[in-house]
């Protein structure tokens, strides 16, 4: 410990300080030089290692290249091997050529054989097709023959059946004809007998018929004579009535008479038709009169009933009015009593009514028109009296020189003041958030370009220009969209 202290003391002296400084500077320079040399040595060692690696790789490549370079014997062997391979390839080529020629010859023979077989096959196909065609045609002929034979056999059977049927039909017809001939023969015999009988009987009746016909002819002649005489008498009467023997004059007179009679008939028909129409109208008028009479009677009856009902209702209304009048009089009397009582209370309470009486002028009594004012005065006076009675009166105000004491407790009111709702108007910011930007509206309207004639502005047009947002349904006021810089509540706050 003592040695350390002594060394420390020696080191603190001046000469040792210079030496220490020299040693420190030399040591520092030596360390720097050592580091430089060490770095150079490190670089040279790295270069040496890299050169050794490259040298090793170069030697390895040289060895590989020396192995790849052939010698003269190798070259001769390679040439001989190449010649041998060439000879073998030539031999193989010659052998392949010969085989190819043999194959070509075989192919030629095969092609010729195939061609011959194809020609034969073609001829065979032709003959086969011809044979098949003939066979098909013969088959068709056979089918036609079979069909004709079957049809002929069927026709033969049908003809046999028809022949058998005709045979039986002929027998039946023969029997029928025989029976008919027998019937005709019997009828012929009967007719012959009848003819003989009628010949004998008719000869007698012819004479009787002639006599009857003569009598009938005479009767007809007499009837014609009678008709002629009758017509002559009728003509004489007509001529006598007409006063002329000319037929044309008589016909003309009769036509004129007929025309007059027809016109009279038409007039008579018209008169009858008018009389029928008048009778119908008369019946209609009578029915209308009866209906109107019934309506008037029903109306009078209805009016009588209504008058009776209205009279009854009038009596009821009079009774109710009288009752209401009595109630009104009673209410007026009660009101007068109440007003008189209020007046007595005001006088009893000795209320200060001087300002009110000055306003009322000559009408100083309590009426139903000014009772509210008297009641307010009476109410305030009664409140004061109640506070005085219960000791709730405020203490007198302290003098200025008195010392301030502790705050007095709040006095409790025995009678609460009337509750009054204070009506405060809404703020203008709530009703109208901000004023429209006049510059924006003016700029927008001035820049509008119309392609059609201008029309007066409407509510929809104004809303579309102002870009109205949400509507205040309570006040029917819209908000506008204006720039934030000129907005009174959205702008920058300094």
C-alpha cells in the first residue's frame, strides 16, 4: 500500500509527467502503426489465399486438359475404329439396299397380284350385282305373280260365294215369281168375271144417266135465264137511278160518289181519333186532379202534424227558457251577494284601493267587471295579515352603522305566490340559423343561361337555386348552404 502511494506521489511530479506524455504519444503512434500494418497483413493474407485458390483451380484445369488431349496411338486407334465403323456402315447400307430392292420387287409382284385380284373382284362384283339385280327382279315378278294368284284365288272364292248366293237368290226369286203369277192369274180370272158382270149392269145405267144429264141441263138453262132477267132488271134500276143510259157517265158518277164517301169516311175517322185523344187527355187530367188532390191532402196533413210538433217544441222551449231565466236570475242574485260580500271583505280588511278607485272613477262599487282587481288587492292584503298573524314578517332593514351579523335564515311563506310562466322569445339564431349569402345568390343568378324565355320565380325555383337543405317545419324556414368563410357560425374563430 505504501509502495502504491509512493508511486502515485512520484507520478504526480513534473519530470514523470513529461516522460508519461512522451510514452503516451509513442504508445499511441505505435498502436496506430500496428493497426495499419495489421490491416495490410490481413489484406495480403487474403490476397495470398485467393491466389492459392486460383492456382489450385488452374492446376486442376491443366490436369483435366492434359487428360483430354489424345496421343498418337490414340489417334491411330481412333482412325482405325472410324474406318471399321465406316466399312460396317457401308456393308449395312449395301445389305439394306439389297433388302430394299428385294422388298420393292416383292411389292411390285404383290401390287400386280393385288391389281389382278382387284380387276377380278371388280368383274365379280359386276356379275354379282347383275345376278342380284336379276334375282331381285325375278323375286319381284314372283311376288307380283303370287299377289295376282292370291287375288285371283280370293276373287274366285268371292265369285263362288256370289254364284252360290245368286243361285239361291234365283231359286227364291223363281218361287216368288211363281207365287206372284199364281196370284195374278187368280186376279185375272176375277177381273174377267167382274168385267162380264159390269158389262151387263152398265148397259142399264147408261140410259138412266142420260136422262139425269138432260134434266140437269134444262135446270141450268132455266137458272141462266133467271139470272139474265135479274141482271136486266138491275140495269134498268141503275139507269133509272142514274138518269142516263151511258155507261161511262154512270161509272164517272159512281166514282165521284165513292170519292166523296171516302173523304167523308176519312173525316169521320179523324174526328173519332181526335175524340179518342181528347177523351184520353181528359182521363189523364182527371187522374192528375185526383192525384194532386191526394197530394194536397197529404201535405195539409203533414203540415198539421208539423205545426203540432213545432207548437209542442215551442212550449218546451218556452218552459226551458223560463227555467233558464229563473236560474239566471238566481245566479245574478248569487253574484250580487258574492260581490257585496267581496266589497264588505275589502272594507273590513281596510285595503288600500285608492289607485284602483282613481282608475275606476265614478264606478267605485265592486262589479263583475272589476272584481278581479279587487280580489288581487284582497289576496295580497290577506297574505300580509296571515304573515303578521303567524309571525312570518320580514325583520326591519339594519342601519348602515350596525355590524353585519350572521345571515338570517330564509323566511318561509305560508301562502305561495301565484305561479307565472315567463314567456321568453326564441333567439334569432334558433329561428334563422344564418342569413343567405347575397354574393353567392347574385353570382349564381347572374351566371344562369336560359335557353327559353324567362318565367316568374316560383317556390320550387327558389328552393332549387338556394340549395335548400332541411326544413324547419315549425317556422317554415329553410337553411342555406353557403361558404364556411362567410358563415357567421362556421367560420374561423379568432
